[in-house]
DNA sequence: TTGAAAGCGCTACCAC
DNA sequence: GTGGTAGCGCTTTCAA
C-alpha cells in the first residue's frame, strides 16, 4: 500500500539512503556494481521517486502551467498538443488551467502558480484581461512566463504570435479582390492586441482599396456571452448591403454561416465569408470556408521551446525572445469571386458530392 | 526574488511558524485578532503556500492526472473542460498527459503517476492498450483510477461510458430504415471495448433486419496511422455496392466524406453516412452530417465527480460506481432517405446557401 | 566510493 | 491560544 521510498531500498540493500539516491541519479561517484544492484531492486519494487519531496528539495518542480481561455477550440487544443510534445521531451509535466475568458479566474490561477508549483508558465490571456499585475507577481518570484497568441501588447516579455496584422490585411484584401465593398468585421475583445492587429490590417486594406471605413460594420463579441451566436444575424439584418464578412475567430465564422442560412443569403454569391479558423472540416462545409489558418501546433511547440530555454537556463527571458509565425490563407469556395460564376456549378456539385 | 514563506511571516509578526500556519488554515484554536494580523500580512506580501511542502507533509497533492489518447478531437477537449470544471470546484489541479494512442507512453505516464504525484487519475485508454498491469500499480499505491469512454471491459474499476451498444444499434438501424442494405462499418482498434460494443450494436441491427453480416465491410483503422485517411476510399473502391457508412469515430466520418467527393459519390443519394462525432459544425457540412453525439462535457464532469468521491473519502472505488450516459442520434441530411428525394433540392439549396 | 546529517517548507503532535 | 519540535522523502554538502 505505501509506496517504496529510498529508505526502504536502502534497508533492503544495506546501503545508506544517500548512496541509493546517488545511484539512482546516476552520479559518477558511485560504483557500477552498486548502481546495478540499486537499479535492479528499484525496478523490482516499482520504485518511483516522490515528486513532491524532490521538488521541495531541488526547488524545481519539473512542471509547467498552461493557462488558456478555453479548450474546446481547435486552436487551443492543437497548441496544447504542441506544448505537451515539447514538455514530454524535456521530461516535464503540464498543468492545465482554463480561464473561461474571465480575468478573475486568470488572476487566481496565476497567484496559485506563483508559489513554486511550476517552473514556468505559458499564458494566452482572457479577453477581459486588462490589468497585468499578476504577471509581475510571477516575475518577482523568478518564474518565467511566455505569452502566446493572445498577448499583452506592451509588456516586456517573450511572446509567440502570428502575423495578425498581415493576416487581417490579406483576408480583407482577398474579399476586396473578390469584389466585396461592404465588408463586416466580426471580432472579439478590443482590448486584445491580437484583435487590434487584425483590425488594423482590415482597415489598412480598406484604405488601400479606397473603401471607406464604416464603424458600424465592426462588431465586437462580448466574451463568452450567449448572444454572440446571434451577432452576425443581427448585423446582416441591420445592414443588408453587407457583401463580405471577415470573422476574426472561428466561432464567428460559423455563426455567420448559420445567419446566412437563416436569412436565405447565398454564400458566396450574396455574402462572401472568410474567417480565422483551425477547423479540419473547413473544406467539407457548405460551401467550403476560406480560412486564415494559424499554425496552432507549431505555436504551442514554439512557445514551449522559448519557455524551456528560460527554465533550463534558469533566468527570465525578455521580449527579445519573441517569435512571430506565419498564418496561411487557404482560399475555398466561400469567397469565390462572382465573376467565376460559370465555374461555380461544378465546384458546387463537387462540394455536394453530386 | 525568493518567495515568502511561513518563517518570514512568523518573524515579521513575532509569532511562531506553527501559529502562522494554523492561522492561515483557519484553525479553531487561533484567536481572531491573530488570524486577522496574519492574513493581512500574508496578503500584503503575496504569500502563497509552497505546494510541494504541504503535499509532502499531508501526503495529498490536490492534483489529479488526466491521461487521454489525443487532445485535438472535440470529444476529448470537451471532456477536459468538464474535468477542469469539477476539479476547480474542488480546488484541485489538473495534469494532462497524451498517450498518442501509444501503450508504451500510457504505461510510462501511469508509472510516473504512481509516485504520489496525484491523488487520482482519469484515464481513457490508448487503442493499443492490451495489458493493464499499470492499473494494478496505481491500485497498490491506493491511488483511485476512473476510466472514461475508452475503458477496459473486464476490470473491476469505475467507468464512465456511453450507451455504445445501443448507439451502434441505432446508428445502423437508422441507415437500414433509410434504405441502406450494404453498410460499411469503419472503426478503430478492435481491442477497445467501446469499439466492440458499437460493433455488436451494428451486428444486432443487421440481424434484426435480416441483412447478412459481411466481414469485408468492417474495416479497422490502425491507430494513428496516416493511411487511415484513405481507408474509406480504398473500401469504397473495392466495394462499389456500399450504400451506407457507419463511422465509429469522427475522423473516419470525415475521411468518408472526402472519399465520396473524390470518387464522385453523392451523399446521401449514393452513400448515406452516419458517424460518432462531437463536431459543432456537423450541421454546416455539405451535406449536414447525421451524428451520434456523445455528451462529452458531461462525461468529463461525471468521471471527475466519481473520482472525487473516491479521492475525498480516500478509498478505492469499484465498478459499482460506474455510470453510463446516453448518446444522442441527431438526424441530418447525410442519411436523408432517398424516398424523400422530392424535398432534396430544397434541402440542398439551403445547405448551399442558394 | 560510501555514510551521516542538515534542511527544503510545511503540518501535526504535544506541551504549557 | 500559542510555541517547540519532529518528520514527510529527497538531495547535497562534508567527512571518512
């Protein structure tokens, strides 16, 4: 019932606890025969070192914390996959916390993590987050933090992001080139720098094409609110002149599809839609969705790698370690140019499997 | 830089370490004024108890481990959400491990967890798992384990599953009622009881409808192998008489769609498809996919609840604690009966947004 | 090459 | 009510 510990091993082997410990840690000052004997017994008794004891002693937990707004979202689950991958390679464990887009929760979690429970933290901030005192708290304790995707713009800390400005620009440009002139932009929390950058790209593209910026066309989802699902529908009803939608997050692209269905608007003929998304099924939608796809898995891996540089070297890293990865524009039928309508029936038939 | 500890607080307050500890733990034998003084300073200095020290001392880690085959899958990410929810309510932390469908990894993780690092474990087994010695290991250590979704059939331990037999039956029945007579069943690892039960439901429904069971129509995906994506296509090519597909996992339903597109087969006219899936976009696919949807979030919550019963009461639980939740059959266009073809153009136009 | 012993930060037992 | 102290299991000086 009670797990075997060093004492038990030492007794059985007539060795001291210290020797057993060193043998198991493969220290150079222990003879090979002793090492072998110790290892053999440890294996036989299924010895596993007590993690809390060694963490306490070494002041290293071999654990990182990951704090994300939500997990039922392809972007974050892929990022976790990448993070777990790197952590495992470094023999690290991964604690997961969901902020549910709630700054209070994020704060509470970060406070907990400040107590030496983890050697480092990966954070993608909640959309409500405005204050970042909690980051300083970890910094004071010497616990490195790397932000990914949803980051605080100003802070001097390493961030792993994507080219959100360029992506916003390209998405909007793509719609404009496809003939759209009244382009709605659906986004989340203005406070997020990620949203701001996508939006700036949107504005820049409009300007480039000499399309006036219309504030009414930019709608921001209140974080985690249920009404957000109906947001596109409300907008499309109020502004029937909209002929393009640029959704800054996957969920808004999906509710735009639903809104079009409900309102009898044809995609892409009446409204063209492009959205940030990591949906594997984007190409199987009706019609297939044109996406800006972030390299979510790579972001996770990259963020974890940057963190481990800090963790291993045991020092705080700065904004200088930041990385920016490129998102990919994947053109599909939802933004097919109306001038290509002669080809449309074929494409549609294919999409339908007809 | 160094985190504040009890010693520091005790010094500043001219109290003993013991008193400070008890004050912070709100013990009855400490006077209110003292508690207030201690709390005030602790707050001011951002004191957070050292988790490893108290875990070591109390022999309680306030942490559970979650071991799943993969995370980039709606079922598991929703389950995690449910688990995290319950854990948080119990003031517990959640460690995440991905087995990547690899038994060796699963084993290695379970060994690690046997060392008192966690107070309990939630496990959804890798498809390759055949041996379960690692479960006994945790049992010996008194660490409760609850299996969810992908479970070991025989073991006397609590399991949280869905009505897989009934779901398999209903899915197949649904296809049969829609007119299918040559129904392929795409599944994963035969060794999983979950697969076996779905398959038994499939067989039972066939028998009920006096449709002979054809072994060739049952194809099993080799876990995590890249060829699995092309599996439906190979099958549909070899057996052009197939008029229905029952996919036991989401990914196989998706590759069936792709296969149909590639082969020019019309869904649902030529082939009807039903699949287990937690895809939020099922209704937006071309055509909308009929699904068996498992209550993933609830499974996570339920599994965690069962685990916490054991963790709190500090005893192992048995199979008697098992729960079975119901999956839901959501009928959509991918299995629309061919006799309804008069309505089809409308449905399709809607699906297309035309 | 091995052993003895201190101590990581905390809790719990026993005094007073 | 409060303080002293032992000890959770481990690592790591320092001695031998």
